[in-house]
C-alpha cells in the first residue's frame, strides 16, 4: 500500500486524496464528541469477538486496555486528533494500533464504519435523551412547587389575548406542566426506537464471521439488534423523530416564553424575574430585559430548522449508506445542545418567578371576566342560555358606558336587564366565587389546583421508580 494513500482504505487507490477534499469530507472536528460511545461500542465488539473465537482473550484484553488508555488521554486533553484520519472512529483505531500493535487492526473485524457510526449515534442519543428527560422532570417539579404556592392567586385567563374568565396563576402554571408531560412521553417513546443496535450489520449486508449480535446488544444495553442490515446502517429516522419531539418541546417553551415576556412588561406587570435571569440596556438605564425567555423563544427556530434539515437529508436516499449521512451529526448535536440549554435555563428560572398578586387581581377585575358566570347564574334560574347570553351582553354594554364592572353594579342596575336576578347574584360575580365555582377535575378551583399538584408529584415519583 502506498504511504501516500489513506492507510485505512488506500489499497485500491493510486494517488492520495486531494488536500481540500480530505478537509471537506472529514468529520472529526464535530464527531469527536462521540468518543465515549465509540469506545463503548468497540469494547463490546471486542468482547463479542473473543466470545465467538475471532479474537483471543489476550487480544481482547489488550484492546480493552488500550481503549481505556485512549479515553483517559482524550478526557485529559492529551489526545491528538487528525483531520487526515477523517473521523472519530479512525482516529481512535489508529491510536489503538499505535499503542498495542497489529492487534489494534483486528478490532474492525466483522464491522464497518457504517454500522459503527450508526451505533455510536444511537448510544449518544440514548444518553442525551435520558438527560433531557431528567431536565423536563426538573422543570415540571419547579412548576408544581410554584403552582402550589399560587393556587389562590387570581389572574385573568385570556382568549385572543383578551380577558376571558378569571383563573388562578397556579392553574395557568399547571397548563405548562401538562404540555411538558406530553413532551416527556414523546422523548421516552422516541428512546424506544433509538435503543435498537445496528452493530453487526457491517457495511450493508452483515458479515461472514460468526458474530453474536444478541450478546453485543446485551453488553450495550440495547433492547435488540436491528432486524435488517440495510435498514440498520442507512436510516436516521430516529434522529428525525428526536428533532420532531424537540421541536414540539421548544414550541411549548416559546408559548411559555411569550407569556413570561408579556407578564414582565410594564403593561402587564404580573410577575418579576430575578435580576440574574435578565440583562439591561446599554443606553436606557431603566431597562430590565427578560433575555432568558426571549432567547428560548428565538432558539426554537434552530431546532425547527434541524428537523427540516434531517428530513431533507434523508429524502430520496437509496439504500443503503450514503456519504450524505455524515451531515446528520451537526444538526442533531446542535438540537441536543439547544434543548438541554433551554431546559436548564427554565429549570433554574421558573422556581424563582415572583408573582405580583395585586396586579394580577386588578387585571382580572377589568374586562368583565365574570360575565360567563352571570350567564350561568341566569341559566340556573331557568333562563335559556341564548337569552342569558343576550342579557349579559346588554349588561356589559351598560358597564362599558358607565365605567362599571358587573360586580360594581347595584342590584337595581342589574335587574333592569332581567327580573330573575336577585341578591345572591353577587356571590357569583366575585373573582373568588368565579374560580371556586369551577370545582371539577381540571378546573380552576384552588382545591382542584392543589389536587392536580398532588397528581403531578405522583407522576414524577412514578417516573423516578
């Protein structure tokens, strides 16, 4: 083999790779983050090869020892990565061969970089999903604690960003909790399809060596080996699915972010975010900007883009592996980093939110938020709902004209619209009476909020088990 050609595959080539092409096709600058998973997969592969008699026990032990030393060197920052060796796999294999001699070259028996990289990515994704699931649960725990504190804090509920009906801040926070519960389930479900082992599929057609894929899967804690060698090395649908789940999570977090940005504004003034989660202005001394939720809101676009990028990457690819798939890592890695960063920021920030109860309550008083309660009151008095709707509409129009909320009107003023209205109407026109009246599962009553918090904690405890 010419020394000028790549030592890993240069036997077929008569000239070296162009220097620019070598840099252009190399992936080591970004896929070196897979080193732990590459070594983990190689150790299991070596154990399996020894089990079936392809390697001796001495060769196996030398490989495992050498890989362990390489991992230490990488983690100490002493390992020299080479673009000429293209990727994380060849860099580690070359270092192993240099360290233990020809035995290092035997490690690649019965596998290909195609099934090796597919295995590495799945091992990596499995670990990252576990971290993301833990961060989602941490954020949810923070929401539950805050919701419990704010179970009685009245605020306006909105539709079309217009005052609709009074709710409690705790109830609103639990809506975020429910969103995140579905996100958690999506990531947990995605993990099931990630946890299938490609190793042993080799380049595309399996191998003639007597490998034991079930044993390797057991060593690596995969649920099972992939059932088809072509599919195992060539599909990245698990990465697409991850980005889809991540996009939904970030979509939910943008909704939370938008509300936090609105609520911290002078126009709403519903909450305060501690200074450590905000920044100021270089020109306006009074400014306190909610940068964390704003940035999370903005970062959603990155993850959405990575989903489209991976869908486009896989579009129309013939079986089996193609070099296109090298482009899967950067969007996937960035999606992982973005999701983890956003969750960490919210997990730290949400428990520190301070409500401005008086401002929230005053806002709930404006906009005739108990109008629906008055309509329900009339229906209970025997008025048809459509007629009740019209009566309340006339009452609201009168309130707009006179500058009075429904709860501020006298009984005589209310009775000019319906003679069925009696003294007991004022019990349903109060904000406290309104939220307490919706006393059913999922409702706004403070007792229901506290019950939902208990259910949420039971859910988190069941996850931990």
